[in-house]
């Protein structure tokens, strides 16, 4: 093989035709078009999983609180006042459960935070989960086995479903009893 034949065969191997380039670009475009709807689906699934993890974390916080307080559910002083300020009530829940791991971040569902641009600064108290009000009788929160400890407000998951956490730590989904209104 002479020198000219060697160079011309390598030049052809290095190049890419316009047809090959168009084909690769069109395949990538088809894959991207298929991935965009899937991204939304997987994002919603991830938010739902994070929401359930938040509820499990709050369940652990409530369990620890109850054990430290003679098996009595936290008695929110603002629950008895019919004209209570939701902001003040949320602040009370944050402060009561924070020593037990109930941080501000776990009180917000990521779907609500994304969908409604919830303000998460320290001065604003917003929560996606509504705790059940139990009386001061010890073990009352465990006696009502069918009463969820926390109910997600808003129904952001699976066409209006809300996540609920039961006294035994199990999760349920139900139609949201408290649709979100902004």
C-alpha cells in the first residue's frame, strides 16, 4: 500500500456524513420527547415518596413526644379557641415537636411547596399536615386505631389523594378531606 492510499482511506473513516448526523439528531430528539413527560411523572412520584417520609418522621416525633409526656398527646392551646390564628397554631406545633425531630422542613409536602411557592422562612409558619386533636387521657392517641395521627391537606397526589399516617405507623391514601385553597 502506498502512502496516498493510506491517507485517503483514513480520511474517509474519520468523516461523518450529513445523513448520519441528521439520523443521530433525530434519534436524540425522539428520546428527549419521550423523556419530558416521564420526568414529570417521576418528579411527582419522588415528591409523594418524600411526603410519606415526612409523615413517618413526624410520626416518630409524635411517638417520642408522647413517651416523654406520660403517653399524652400534645395539647395545643390554640385548638380550643375557635377563632385561632393558623399561623400561631403552626408555630406551636413546630416548637413542640422540634426537639423530637419535627423540623420545619418535614411539615411541608414538597408538592405543596413546589405548586404554591410556599414561603419557608423562619417568620412564616406553614404546614401541609394537620395533626389530629386527642384529649389528655394517656394512650388516647393509640386507642383510636382507625383515627390517623396526621392528615395531609390539599390532596396533591394521585388525582386529589392525601397521605395519612395511622397510629401504628402505616400509611394510607384517601381523598383529601381538606382541599387546599389559596
